[in-house]
């Protein structure tokens, strides 16, 4: 905690950005359930599970999705947050040109 008593931990590093979740349930759902699950992608595994994957705007929306799984009576296997790919800083040609110029001056 910081000296002013506020926690320095930020659970959402980019407020306003959706977090991608993967929800695994036992049993297969048909594609007609996509709209009911707020547009999440529905993937059927060979082992009989269904994966619901996609962006979820906040914790309230996540709880709403989990409530829908419960209402279907299908067992929830897991709900995990999918880490987004790390963003690499962009490289520019101007940076490379500047380095080349510096080397030529030597």
C-alpha cells in the first residue's frame, strides 16, 4: 500500500479495455447459443466440452455469463482469463536512420 492508504495494485491495467475469457463447460452447445452468450465464440472439443471464448467488459458481465451457464444446467469446468499478447514498442525507420548516421560520422 502507498503512504496515502490506497493500494498500488491495479486489477485492470487498462480501464475500459475488455478482458478475454475462456469458459469451459461440460457438454456441447450448438452455434445458436452465440447470441445468448453475448457473441462469445463457441468451440466444441472432441472430449465433449464446449469452450466459450471472447471479450468480457467487466466482472459484472463475467458473473452474468456464469449465471447463464448455471441456468443451462451444464457443469462449469473452468473460467480463465486469457493473457493478451505482450505489446512490443514500435520500431521506426527514423531510429534506424539516426543510428546509421551516427555510425557514419565516426
